[in-house]
C-alpha cells in the first residue's frame, strides 16, 4: 500500500434512498465524487473525489455503519435507523443532516389491528430485529423476529408473520399491499457519522464535521 492510499480518508456512503439527497450536501461541504461515480453502469465500489486525500466507498446502508465503527472508513452518512439498530460504541453521529426523512413503523393487514396488537407473543418480519424487539418488549410483548432484507409487505399475506416493521415514507407501499400502520417506532433522518478514534487522531475528520455542521446550519436558516 502506498503512503498516499494509506493516508487517505475513506468516506462511506449508502446505496439507495439517501444517496440522491446526500450528494448536494456533500458537495457544499467540499466532497465531490469523480464523474465515474454517476455512471449508472459502473459497478465499482470505490471512487476518487475532488479531494486527493479522500476516496468514497458506496455500500449498503448497514455496511456504512460497520465500516465506520471498525475504522475501515473514518466518515460516513447513514440513516438514524441504522445507528439505532446497531448501537456501535465506536460510532459517533455529530450532525443531523436533515435529509432522508422517513419513519420506522409497525404495520399489519387492514382489519387485523385489534387482535394483533393485544397478543402477548408475535412473529414479526423485519430488517431491524433489535429495534423491533426493544419496541415490543416495552409493551410487554415477546417478538419473534423473522429477518428479511426486502419485500417485507408480503410476509403477512403469505403467513410468514402477522406484523411487519419497516421504513415508511408516504405509506403508499403499505396501502398498495393491504397493510395499515399501527405504531411509529422511530422518526428517521440521515446523519453524518464518524469513527471516534479517527475524530480524536485525525484533524481532517474534525474539519469535515465542522464543514457538514456549517452546511446544515446554513440550510436551516435559508
């Protein structure tokens, strides 16, 4: 590994819903990906940026948190749902970017709200087993979580689980699949996250935190 690569900051960003909103915020904070990043046919995961001392990696949202928590990346952007699900000790989320708004909610088939909510034991399909268990434990309900990474809305109709816990934005997907929202677990927005050790040892990380905080404050006052 060359000294240049070894000294580079690695900035992890998520594929999916947050990315389009994150890119303008990143640009205002001085982080602009190379042109190849925008090529839809490009399957690369690592990209150069406008800063010679920084590269981007584009990975799944849950993996953003893992890379940053373990120091493989020093900085990242991810939804607060991911931060709350994993609760990594080495992860610090100093800036709410005020983008990527949605919520994590419980949903059930239309017409089954009453019986499902009064049960003492439930099977729940979700991508968020830790948040789901904590939510139901607080209500005195034992939740058996079935881990799914997508197509959550199919679980009740196929008999896999009586309820689901999933991200909700407009609620259109739930409605189209015959489901209704019953409980809101968590309001979500995208956060800038940093590795705690990197924040203490690399001044560039603190500078990035300050830059993103400034951009966010300017956006709030605009």
